[in-house]
């Protein structure tokens, strides 16, 4: 077996696409580790295809050369892992999840082996960790010799199992977060048009997936199966639209062909009385962007702002499915910069938005009037186009300048939908076109907002 050969059957390790996979994983590992580790790329390729392929099969043990034994053992351990088998329904033919599993697993494997090598009180374990690391590197092989093998076999197996199990546990956790992000903000679902895999930015996605707050939000949203099917569709009757039913009338342009076979007298009688059988046709209206104002004041800190951030991602998910632009502005006593995510946004732009949402912390005073006026100015000055509704998420602890807010909304030709988070504001109720109050901050409350 050459250096370019791995331990799986049916993989052409010289194929340009297979080589690209190995190079891509190496590049991503370098980004995450902050240094270049000269790992054997066939091991990286094998680890990737173990998750990606429907039925990966390893070569026979007799076909494996000594310098591939450690990689062979790790690949077999991965294939026999119950948690990996359970996760396969999501990783098969899903390049982003398979890449996340591979990169996270190898990163954590290397870090765990290096930790054992440096800190273990057992000399045999330290030597075993070093030998395993050497066995995974480019152009290196495990130490030869039967005596060496017999001496370190137990330590080798123990260290290998310990490092593998710890690395795989963390990799599954990371991959689940990547899958949730792909499903919620990547448009990964039926009828969503293009699907963003995040494969090109997987190192950034993994960093986000390890952010405690983002992880909590994604886990919360992943527990709402209905979330991926919420869409708002408006239709208008149009003679050249899609067929959706039948009706009586006198519009010759929409007449059923069978009516043309009627005797002339009967045909003209039905035409005069508006009783001809016609097709009902309609077209879908284009929906405008979603514009969200999100309160980040001190009173929102904690559970409130975490739930509000989940709503923000859920609303973006809906905008993505409905092919709409999405605008987001945080505010406290001042409005923060406007975040724009176009309907055809690239994955790096979506990642930046999610990262920004994760970084925001509750703090500061509250000026609701100023934030609404700022949103109206965005619309009037053309910074955003086609916005007819502004959604406001706040706990409402502020006095509203009703006259000024009403005038701004009228000049912007926009409606205000206010969502109160465990609060009430009589002034805001009066200026809002729709006013919702949420108390439980659970899945039901979130759906109520997203469906509004």
C-alpha cells in the first residue's frame, strides 16, 4: 500500500475531488488549531468518507501496512461507534456535516493526544500518545519491533480508545450544532430554493457552533419541527395566473373548453347571465423584506434577550424560505448599525449575522421612539426597499413619543407590529397596528410571533 492509499475500499485516493477533500480538511484544521499539523491526508479523507458514504467498508487487515495501523484502528472504531451510526442519517451525502464531524474529531483527537503526551503521569501513556501522533503524520511510521509492540500494546489501546471517545463525543456535539444552523439559517429544506451548505466557511461555522449562546439558541430552535414549514403567501386573482379552482362568470379569456361545445343559443344565454364555467386563476404576490428592531437594553438581559435572539433567527429562517431580504437593528438608548442580509446572501454574510447576534449582550437604557423613527428613516431615505411592516421586540420599559412615532410611520407608509416580552406599554399599544404579549418565552410564544 502506497503513502497515497487509505484504508477504505472503493475510494480512488488519486482522484482530484478526493485530494481536494483532504486539502480542504487540512486547511480548516490549520485555521482552527492556529498552526499547521502535517497529518497524513489519506487519514483525513478516510475519516470524511466514513461519515459521508452510505456504506463505507474498510480493507482487510492483511492489506494494511504497519504505518497505516493506527489510522485503520481509528477508522474501525468510528465505524463501530453507536453514536456515529445514529448520526449517519444526517451525515450521509451531507458535505457540511461530514466535514464538521471530520474536522472537529481530528482537532479534538490531536489536542487530547498532545495533552496526554504532556501531562500524563504514566511514561508508557506519554510514549503511546507520541507514537499515535507520529503514526498519523505525513511520511512517518510507528516504531518497529515486536518487543516495543508487546511492551506498549496495552497503553496504546487505552490511550487510543480514550482519545478517540473524547474526540468523537465533541465532534458529534459540534456537528449537531452545524446541522441545526444549516437547517435553520441555511435554507436546508424542501421548497427553499438554493441550499447553503456552509462547507467553504466550516471553520467559522464551528467557531460559532462552540459559542455557548449560539448553541443554546440553535438547540431551542431545533426543538420546533414546525418552524421549517412556516411561510406567509399572499395571492392575487389574475387571468393569466395559476389554476386553483373553478367559478361561473362571463370572462371569455378563462372559459373551459367544454363550454365552447355548447349550442350557440345556450352559450350566449350563459354568457349574458354570467353562468359560463371559468377557470379560477391567481398569482403569488412578492412579499417585502422583514425589518426587525430588537431591544438590547439592561432590562432585557438574560432569558428575555436570549429568546428574542431566537426569534430573530427564526424570522430570518422564514425570510430565507420566502425569498425575502432581512434587516435587523438592535437598540438600547441609541440605535445600533443596521444589519442587512439580502435574499441571495452568501453563506459568509449569514455567518457574520449569526456571529453578530451571538456577541450582543443586554445593557444600556431604552429609547423605543428613537429606534422606530430610525427604522422609518431607513425606509424613507431608501436604505431599505419595499418594507411595509416593522417588527419591534421589546419589554416596553419606556415612554413613547406617540405623535412623532405616528407621523414617522405614516411618512414611511409602514405598519408597526409590537411584540412585548413580559411587559406592557399602553403608549406602544396605541401606536401599533398589531400588539402581541408573550410571557412564557417558549416554543409556542415564538411560533405566535413568527406566524404573525
